């Protein structure tokens, strides 16, 4: 390698590290805000109301997984290695389809709210949940858009706007209202998401033009051949990690699910960081793969999982040392009947396994190996649903998390095997889709 090439490679790595650092700081603002908010809501919201709030977030994550699979991930893996004209075409086409998806999600939410609500309060809660899910979906796309352009500062400004607006509105509500409900929190977060999206859109050098729907759908067809597998994988990935929320809420009640959700609040923010690391690293990996820089792609994968696992281990140590305070402050009042220490440390094990998946998931998506990844999570989701159902019949509700752990271990073993196979074949690292 000559001096010019070595210098160029060094500059690329330095720029990547700066982007990683900025993105982690940016997500740290969001995660810290949600962490503090959830700690407060565990104490302030009635158990059933907190269960509804937590379930809304699960549905928002599921919806954003669909959006990521169909639109955000293709944007991050197809756009970075293209010229300006091709990038503009891809961005226009995918933004058109995301606009359609947002409209469809809002209409669906309103129709479901009208059909299922029995009283005025029920309708307000369901509308608040629906609009929050739509705003969450839009916000995840706007963040992915910034990362696909390697513009972490745009995402940082959006995140700062979200945190500041959310905090100000919640504090104002606390001053002027006697109590707080999940509908109030979801409404505030919806407003904050909307403003954050506007901030990011306002920072674009040129507005994104929308295509005619027919033209966008026609251009999307080649991407759909891969994205359909990404969609299956996205949905089943959420089922792998959240089967307990769906099964427990359906077979028991949101109140029965609430202690599990309360235990999750400690690890929820760090799990969101996993998604951010993936969003940042996928364009980097896609570019490395397009340029046949195998070692860089491998290094990015290892770095992604290592940072994720390190963050979880630090949090686990803090929980172990500070458990008496955590239990007294968070759980002793409303969740004294639940084995919260067991629940929290089961979530610790689950989150650590999820951290190990982060790098392999990102590199397989960057390789466009969506079908292979989908097969891993399809079987993993089946393991998750069956194991959770069995545990609910054999043991108390909190042991449903053991079923999730079985499924997560199954998936991480599968994806690591896939990555080893791909790294063992240098010919895999091309810009062509992997159809196997």
C-alpha cells in the first residue's frame, strides 16, 4: 500500500470514528431523556396505564421495523455507493413511498381507534397512541436519511430539538396539571417528534422532490426483491425479542405485562443505542463492501458489537451495585408483589445477547443478505413464541423472559455462523445483491 492510499484509508477511518462518536452522543441524549422519563413514569402512572404506554412503544418499534426494512435500510445500503444523480433518484423514490406508508399508518390507526374504542377516554388514548406511532416512524426515517448522507450533525440537531421540546412540554404539563396520564405523555412525544423531523428537513441543502406513485413503485420493484425478505426479517426480529409482550398481554392483561415492561426501562435506552449504531454503521459497511475493503467491514462489525456489549456490561455492573436504591426508588411502591430483581437481571442477560447480534446483523444487511437473515429470525420468532407460551403455562409470568432468552441465543448462533461463512468468501464482498 503506497503512502497516499494509506493516508486515505486512515482519513476514512478517522472520519468514521468521528461519525460514530457523534451518533452515540446524539443517541445518548435521546436515551438519557427516555431513561429519566421512564423512571418517572414507572412511579407516576398506574400499573395498567404504564402497561398501555409500554405496549404502545412496542407497537411503534414494530412499525418502525417495517419502515426500516422497506425503506430506511434500502436507503442506507443502496445510496452511499452511488453518484449524486443516482442518490437523488433513490432518495426521491424512497421518500415518496415513506410518505405513502405514513399516510396508510395514520388512516389505519384512526380506523382501529374508531372500531375498538368504547368510551371517550379509550378513543383519546388510542388516537394518541396511533399518532405517536406515526410520528415515531417518521422520525426514524428522518434519522436514517441523515445517516445515509453521513450527516450526523443533522441528526444531532433533530435529537436536541426532540429532547428540549419534550422536556419543556412535560415540565409545563407538570406545573399546570394535577396528574399525568399515558395519553399526555404520548401527545407530548408526538409533538416533539414532529418538530425534530422539521428541524432535520430544514437542514437539507435541497428539498426532496416526490415522484408520482406509479413511477416510484416501478423503480422500487428491483429493491423489493430484497426488501421483502428484510420486511419478514424485521417483523420476526421484533417478535423474537418482544413475543412476551404480545403473548402476555393477549393471554393475561396489560397489567400482567406491566412488571416486565417496568424491568425493561433500565435497559431500553441502551437497546435503542444498538439501532443507532446499526444506522450509522450500515452506510459505512455498504461503502466498504462496494470498494472491496473486507478488513474494514470486518473491523466495523466487531467495533459495533464491542461498543454495544461494553455499554451493557457497564449498565449491569451499575445495576448490581445500586440495586437496593433502584428497587426502593422504582419498584417497591407499585411492583412490590413482583420479583423485580429477577426480572431486571433477566433483561440484563437478554440485552447482552442482543448486543452481540448488533455487528453481524449490520454486516448481513449491508451485504443485502436479507433472505438469509430473515430465515434466522423466522425460526427464532417461532422458538420465541413457543417457548414463551410454554413458560406461561409452566411458571409465573416473569419466566416468559426465559423463553425470549432461548430465542435470542438461537438467533445469535445462527447469524454468527452466517457471517463466518460470508467472511470466508471474499467474492461475497461486491456491490451486487446476495440472493442466497
